């Protein structure tokens, strides 16, 4: 009999006043009993609308049925048919806008906890120590280069390796994982999980070259000259945006990308790591997306009082509701309907405050959200020691500027068709490099699509 409870099994979490002082994972994961009970909430709808909401088309009812039977390893194998990073997706996917948003149970209550069950299954597999059977050597003799080791690059590389391609990933940083290691904090996505996925790819024959900035150390033309028959660009969108207001060049102004990279990849929160990040008492984070929440929650754990400054209201806040809820629980202040106009500095050139204006909402703009309008004469100042700008990112123009025939749009995103093919023959792209900053799962979907296209391209060449 299905479990007709209108609510999900709650996720165990660290106490907010404890977790806001450490970088341990906030959510603790379901127990077996919770997972079995939650799996019984699935109605196994005939049309499986949840699958249509998943960018990589995980067979959701099938894996949940395996969970309900207690066959956790079988559930893992079901997920892995289409999703190469289940432990990652179970933690950071915006399920509420995707699979869970399509769940029939959500019509009169809460959806089935699909993401929580996916995480449970992946964690059970990791704990079991079950090793994937050694894959047969089915090399097809063709070589493909993948630029970037984020979610789109890892997915594309994994799918191509499974088809027999000799794949080499080129990563600009010293560690593979892309945004999964430099952008998403440890307390949301433990880095040993990401490393495990990277190690799994390497064990399947994927080669990894780090500290390789393609466009500088080597060009895409060089890669073709070296014998690669196709190139996939999954280099993400790492170029930060600023407001172009006075004071942005002061010491103590960070892009969210820089701040998160110093904390996450360079381990600024650990005393044994020598990472230049000045500890401050008061931080303003400008922006309202998931990156703003990550930056604010990191700054809180670094010992600061943190205020998020956002020009719209809570209803328009683009961050995941779960992340906003966690931030509020952890003591982060939301100063909504406010916008910075100037960053103030002291005689040493360091940030000492921020000047803002109050806003009100007018008619909806192109994004569908109500347009913020300045209330004249409403200027006020806040005392802060640092400002983190979390206003979005765009792709680095390096590859486009060093590659003939590779075109981008006015936002700097590479132009690619629905199959991932760019304007340069043999070059494919996907993820944030094409869409601008988006989600992990959408990047993975793009990587899967491009792998199919690359396979077709090389077979037909």
C-alpha cells in the first residue's frame, strides 16, 4: 500500500547554531527506515511526469521502486543508466523546479523526496564498497579532447569513454571538478564525493591534465594537430560581473567566484592552508541567487556578521528555497528592496561601508519579475568591512578570441545548436559556456547531448 502522507520525511540536519560555525555537511541524509517510508509515497504514475522534468531523464519511478523493495544497489544501477553523478545531483539539483515540480503528489501536498532518495541511494552505494566491474577494453581508436572538468565535461567524458573513445580532459585549475570544487561549499557538497567521481572516470581510462589553460598553453588548433578528432568545450562561466559603481576597486571587494574559490578550493577555512583571505567582522553580499547564498553562508562560517543586499523582494529571490531557509536559520540578515550605489573606503583604501538606496517594485520586466525602481532620497549607509558581489557570471572570452571560426553571442556565450555543435567544425560545447550560469544538472544534460553528437560526427567524418 502506498504511503499517503501529504508531507515528505524530513531531512535530518545539523543544528543551525552549530553548523554556522563549521564546514561539515548541513544535511545528514535519510536513514534506511526514512528512505523505505519515503519510497512508498511514490504512486508510480502511468505517464511518469517526474521523468520529463529531469534534464538527464533518470528513470525515477524505477529506481524508487527498487528502494521500496530494499534493493538499494539495484536502485543505484537504475540511476546510473542516465546519470553519471547521482551523489552530486542528490545534493545540489533544484529538484523543486524539475522532477519534484512535476510530481503528482505535489498537487495536494509535498512531492515525493526524489532528490533525497537519489542521495540516499548514492551514499548507500559508496558505503557498501561495491566496485563497478572492470570494463572490457573496447577502444575504438578515436581521440576526443574535453576542455573543463565541471559537470558538463565530466559527463561528456564519461559517456564518450563508455563508447570506446580515448578521452583527455584539460582542466585549468590544479584540481578537477570545476564549479563542483571551487564554487559549491563543502557543507553542501563534500569534496571527497566529487573526487570519487573523478577517480571513477580515471579508472575507466579517461586521462586528466590539470593546470592546462587551453587558449594559452595550447590552442584548440593545437589539440586538432595533436590528433584529437573532436573537442568539447565545457569550460563554464567563470568571468564575474560587477555593478560598475564607485569603490569596486577597494581592498575588501570580492567577486563571489574569487571568494568561493579561496574558501572552497584553496581551503581558507582551515588553519593549515596558507590562503590570503582577510578575516572581517561585517560582510555585505550583493545578489539573491544560489551563489549569493553560498558566499553568505561561507562568510558566516568564517566568523562574520553577514547581510544579503538584494534589490527585489523575497518573492522574486531566485535562490532555492532550501538555501534561503538554511541561510535564515544560520543568522544571515536579508536586507531586501535595497541596492548599492557606492562602496565606501577608509584612508588605507579598504572597504569601510556601503551606500544603498531603497527600492520599490514596478511592472514586470523581461525576466517576468517586477522591475525594481529607486526611491529618490532614500540613500543610507551600512558599516561593513567587505563586500562580495554575487551578480552572475559569463564565459571567459579566451577560447573564442584564440579560436578561428568559434562564435559567441553578445553575452559572451558560445553559440551552439541543440546538439551541442558550435560554429567551428569538430568543436562542440555545452553547460554554462553556452547558456551562461545555470544548474549542475542542465550542464550534465548538455554534456550527454554533446557526447552523442560527437559520436555521430566522428562516425560520419
